[in-house]
C-alpha cells in the first residue's frame, strides 16, 4: 500500500495569500493547470492507499485554508484520508485553533516557519510544541508551494530543530523535502534524534537531487526515517512514485552506487499511522508495513 504524507487541497489559490497564489497560478500555467479542489484531490488519490491532507494558516501572509475545509476533504475519502491541521504557532488563537482542529478529527498539525514568519525556537512556538507533544500530535514542517520574497529563508534551516528535539524528545517532527537545500543537516538530525523524520515532497520532481539525498540517507543508515510525500497538487502521486522507483537509472552502467529497491519501496509504503502514532480511522492493508516482503496491497484491512 502506498502512503502519501504530504498533499494539499484548497478552494482557490487566493486562500494561500497573494504571494503564494501568484506562484500557484504560474505553476499551473507551466503544467497545464493545478486542480486542488476536493474532487481533484480525490481523483489524484485513487491509486493511493492512505493519504494525509494538509491545511495552511499564516497571519503574516493573510492566508487560510480552513481546517473545516480539510475535514470536508477527509470526509469525502473515508478510511483513506486523514487531516493535518494548518496552525500558526505565533497566532494568539493557536490554542483555540488547535482544540477546534482536534474536535474536527484532524490527526496532526502542519506549520511553516518561513511562511509564518517565526524562528522554530520562538517562545510561542515552543509552547505550541509542548502542547503537541502532550497531545501526541506529530508536527509537519513544510511550505504550500514555492518560496516568495517576503518569506524568511533562514527559518527553514533544519538545525534549528535540534533544540526543539532536545527540549521535547517525545515530539514527532517531519521535515519536508529532506530539508532541501540543507540535506546534510537533515541527515544529521535523522541520525541524532529518534523523533525527527523527513519526507520527499519538493524533491520528487528533481530526480537527481532526490537520488543524491536518498543515497546519502541510505549510506548514513537513516533511510528508514523517510516517508513518501508527493506534494500534490504540484506533483501527482503517481508521477512521484514513478520518480522514486526510477532513481537507480542514474547508476546504470556507471560507477555510481545504487539504492536498494527494497529501501525505495519501503519509503513509498512507510506507514505514518504506526510510525508517528497518528490517531485516525485509516484502513491499513494487512501486512502493509515498511519491512514486509509481501507484495503491495491495495485492499483495505484493519482500521486503526
């Protein structure tokens, strides 16, 4: 079974704020259109066993993809989708927003320091992580699209999460795109902290960067801490899966090392429900674990 931990949906790009909306429209013109609607998301996920759908909120960018909307997307794909609440940790309403998201049944949280304008160790953010750790809510760190001029680049550096992980060792944190362009820092964090993970969105459309990043993770012994994320609607999940399985084309007939296919398959099939402790009614195929030697399953099994 394929698990996609990074997908997004929205009514319109304007919900992402002016700067990001313009970038989304440009990306749509390059690719022939981006359909992030509820129906578009459901159609794109037809071949995906289980999927996480992320909301987004940024007071700095005047952006809101409401968590109520994410709950609606999830309700249209019962037993397959789980919601990840978009929370702005430096908003005065973050605690109320978090409680509302929990009432909606959303099972994790999604933040974007660079788009929300805060350093990962900001005092308000640290209080937010403490609450998430207490509640057992994993924290996904990403951006809903490209970087814009007003985003604060330095807030993306993975090394800032070293202090967070030391302070809250029980907190599960997932870094988007393996922390690109600071992949080395992410690999070091994966090896140092049991609660730090990464996912592939943002790199699946750049196969050479993805190949070198995953090869580095494999050689460092931390590839088992990487999830599959497509980054939909910017990349279709089917295209992203094909990209991962095609990476060893770079090593064919060359001295370059390859990444074992079993390791690539484990990324695609790594289960965020069991690995991160996500509490959501997702139907998991029997035997669908990252270390399973059985063929990939598409049938539904035990509901967790």
